[in-house]
C-alpha cells in the first residue's frame, strides 16, 4: 500500500464499539503524528455513501493487510470484537479483517 496524504481531507475517524463493522474501498494510508505517543498509522476507506473514514491500525490489522496483499482499490471489511485479555493480564483490541480483490 502507498501513503495518500490527500485522503486526509474531510475524513472522519472510526471509533467502534464491540460488534461494530466498517467496510469500504481502500483509498490510501497515512501516519498521524502524535507528540505524546508513537505515530499512528491510519487506513482510509471510502464507504458506499462516498464518505472517507480513517481506521486506526494496530499491529494485527497491519499484519492482516500485508498477509492478504491489500492494495489501493481493494474492498476491506473490519470488525471490532471488543477488548480481550491475554493470559498475562494485558488487554488488547480484537479485530478481524477481510480483503476482497476487485474482479
């Protein structure tokens, strides 16, 4: 995937609750510069209604996008399943991601 700085115009950011799903066509990626934390990678999806939505990427989502060879123009579905806890007590956000290539 390539970075697309122009995709950040008129973007809303997905703030899911458990069970929420977002789907759209990949418009690009970007990096949000955060002074207090590490830089945040973002995936920009265009929904059916034309709106562009930014999805904050964690390590799992980045890995899933790479594994499925996601590219500009692919249709992606992301589902947030909620917070879960590992055996060591640390919590994490559970997601699933599916990439559909155009025909």
